[in-house]
């Protein structure tokens, strides 16, 4: 399967109504705020000029806003390969697009990052995107993110990190599935139940699942230091890593 097809999981009704993600995944709100705060507190005293940020998978732009609002000296490049989501981002981020503080790129993440110069970016951030990638694709991306970052650069990923304890992880997944069904039913969005439950369990594919210890080890193997989880609530975790 071509790489760009691997990532296209939001071209249908899920992408068109992605705002519902905030309701079925309340941690998404916390995650975007925490990432915005960390970008805002990034120490840029060792260099001059704007702080450069690459966002992998900007989606509708909803998670991009706290990043842009965190400080005035940012220049953001936001990548997404899904036109349905990018059209929403153009509306959500219209103000910042007009000021030139952000540019949107329609491309798959690995291809876009691979074309960027080494040690040219201060921060790479992503929210609920990287877990969707096949493991081989994700490994390539992690290595290229490390290459892309300047020394002391920061990688922030708020995402679904599967628990190492498979029994505990299964219980979490069961609770999450029940929450999805209950929430979508209460909204009368029965059309989305099958779509989101199918998407939820596609994350469990052995070729895709992003388990915590393996993911952290992979980042360390790529060269990252100070790699740690800053926040976790069941399957949702915020990972911090530095070059």
C-alpha cells in the first residue's frame, strides 16, 4: 500500500465531523493545551530569530491554535495529507495564515520531513497522529524528526501510547469503546459509531500499535535524550524528547 494511502484515515465522515473527537476523547483538550504550554516555555535564549515549529498532522487546525497562541516569535509549518482536514485548517487558522506565521503543506509526513534541511527546526509537535502510522513508516519518521531538529531541539507527541500490560490495556480499550458508543448515541450520531469503533480497533493492528516501552526505546535509539512521559491518562500520553 502506498505511504500516502496509509495515512488517509480521515477522508470520510470522521474527517468531516472531526470536532466530535473532543467529546469522545476529552484528553485531547488537555493534550493540545499542554503542548501549547511546553512550546511557550521552550528556551530559545541560545539562539536568535523566530522559533521554528513543524506540526505533523495538523488536521483541522484545532490543536495548532494553542501552539500559535503560546508565543509571538513562532513560525509554524503544519503538515497534513488529507484535503478534508486541511480545508478546515484554512478556516480555523485564517488569522495566522494572513499574518504569515504559519504555512500549510499538503503532503505525507515522512516525505515532507525528509525534504527539510537537517538541524533546521526547533520544535516538532504532533497530536493524535503518529499512532495511526504503520510501524515501519513511524520508525522512519522518528529518525527523520531527530535529524530535522537543531541541537537542544524538542519533540512533543501527545498521542495514544498502548500500555505495556496487555490485560490492563484491553480493559482500557473496552472502557473506551463503551464511552465512544454512549457519547455518539447521546448525540444521535449513530452513523459515526461504526466508523469510530472500526478506527479505534485499527489502532490495535500488530503492524500499527504504538506500545509505550517500544516507542520510548525507539526514540532513544534514534538519538533522543531526556525522553519521558509527562502526562498519562489511560491510553493517552504526552511524550517529551530532546535532541
